[in-house]
C-alpha cells in the first residue's frame, strides 16, 4: 500500500505531498489535510518522496472527505466568485491600475487570497480595508506575473492545444532567445511567443538534446582538412543526426556524425591556435617568474634596510660611527669575512689567498 499521497488543492495548482497513516486512499479521492487549504484531491500515490518535493517534513492526511466537506467546498467556490466580483467593483471604484485574475478561499475560510497583475507597484491599503470590512477574515493581495496569469485563466496555444502551463506545467523553467537560435527557429515574435507574450515554454523541452547535438557537431561555415580533402560545413540536421559538407570539387554531401568522427577532420588554423596557446602559456610563466624575482628583490631590500636601521641604532647607542662599527663587526673573531668567495671545479668553497707580502 502506498504511503505518500500527492494532493492538488486547485485544478492548476501545484502538487503537495502528504503522509498516509491508517487510511485507504485511492486515486481521485478527496481528503482533508492539516493545512490552510484543507480539502484536496489525490492525484498521485507513491511509496517515496520525490526529489523535487518542497519540504522533507511531510504532514499527514487527516481523514477522507465527507459529504459535508464537499458541500462546504462548493460553498467556498461560490464565495470566491462573489469575492471576485466585489473586489473588481472596488478596484473600479478606486481606479486602481491592476487586473484581478482569480480568488482563492481556504477550506476553513481563515484566509482569502486575491491574485492580480499590475505593471507597477500598487498602493492597495484602502482596498484591503474594504475587503476585510466585508468578509471579516484575513485578506492577502498577491501580485503574479503574466505566465501565472495564463496558467490560471487558461488559453489555446499556437499548436492548437491548451497551454502547457494550464494542463500539466507547474514550475516555469527559464527560456532564452539563445534556445530559439540553437534550434534554428525563425526569430519572429509571433511564432516563438506564447499567449502570455513571453517565449514559449516548450522551447526548453528539447534544449538538452540540441546542446548535446551541437557539442558533437563541427562549427557551421568553417573549413576542415579531412582524409578526402578539404571540406566546408554548410548545415546540421539534428533529426537525421548528420551534417552537410561542401567538398573542394564544389559537391555537396551529407554524412552522419559517426562518419564525421571517422574522417578525423582538423581545422587549418589548428597549428596556429596551438602555437598561440603555447606562446600565451610561456608569457604567463615568464610574467609569474619576473613577478617572483621582483618580490624577492623587494624582500631583500627591506631586509637590508632593517639591518641598516639596527646598525645605526647600535652605533648611536655606543657613540661610534656607523662605518667604524661595521668594520669592527667584520674584523670581530667568529665573523666571516666579506671578501669574495669563489668555487673550485669540485664545488668546494675556497677563500681567496692573501699575498705572501702581507704574511
């Protein structure tokens, strides 16, 4: 027996999942749940929670709906139609620049939601006061977009079918003009726009297939060197999984992507691109090495300046000249001479011998 029920509170609303305990629930049953909407229809039965569920903590289905609950649901629908007309009259009376779309009444009538669209922000505080005064319950005015408006109202799309958002689509995926370009569609707003005026939601349905196809395809309009000679890519056909080529003999041929991979095509400027990348890499390495040397030189300069300051402070404390103190430190036993040191051929350090006359 299934333990998770997907409940839909409105015909075009989202599906919410609830836990079933000690109840026999079937598809199409009306149930009462511990939520504001209260009464909903079971549209999905499953054994686990889907990955796209809104919450991990599921509430429980309280009980199966009775006749009194269904009668109350019908009364709430009548109240929503009445509230829609009353709110519409108030909007016209106050001359507000807003379009009322739908009204939702919670099962226990603890809250009424008014959905509307507007081009700009609306100051509806006085409208809320009128609604609260008339219905004596919590009132919420929720502004929605044109896509949600089409979802609530419903319409027939360019394909002749009822809009996807009205039938089954509940979450809107982002749609861009780039999708229409990759699918080789004419960029005519009347052809690629829906009833809501936005780009068609169905453009995103096959976008993943087009992206995979274009990744495997050569670039259109470019020339390639193959085992059979040079060719130019004219066009690509995703449905045939093929590309059309123009040979050096001015003949057009169509090959599949598998045959294209076996041709081992290379771009004429591939060697130049590889050389440019190698030069850029070498330049970056040289710049990094130069920066490292400059940093080390600055650190050495700072270290010498600090040592010079310490020497000056010590000379001032002892009351001697800085150069005198430096010579004393150099001649002091245990202090290495500052004379140049050269290396022998074997790599051993060897000091410069003093002339015999000095000995």
